[in-house]
C-alpha cells in the first residue's frame, strides 16, 4: 500500500475521506468554466488510504494540514480517531469493492 498524501510505502493504513485543498480565485479565472469544473472535481472528498503519520497531522479541529508541499483536508466523518485501520488483506478487499463499483475485476 502507498499513502495517498505522502506516497510512502506502508503496512498499516487509515481509510479516510480526504481531498487536496485547492485555492480558487474567481477574479483570476474570469469565470473560466473549465477552471471551475477542475476545482470542483478536485475539491470532492474521495476514499483513500493514508499512513498513520499523515492521519495524525490531518486529524485536527479543522482537518487541514500541509503534507510535503501540498495541503489536504480530512472530512469530518474521518476525524476524531474514527477512521478504520487497514492491513494488507482489508486493503485488497477495499480495492476489489472499488473496482467492482467501476465494473472492473481484479
């Protein structure tokens, strides 16, 4: 497994809803529909697995922290030590479920 935030190889992970934190300035883009669509897609929470170190940094009152040079935002439902811990077997099961939802078979 690899941490979605820091890209480190990990043995145990936290399954969380997380998103990269992006700044959007409507004045800069002059109502650019493509730029706003990209911003909206990026700011959607997604399921991911992250390492315990990144989880500890993100599990705060606002759920925002810098990891490396990027900002991430942890969903409220994943904060407060509520995110489940995954080992390799649970991670593989999670991946199979995600693939099945997309119509793929692993």
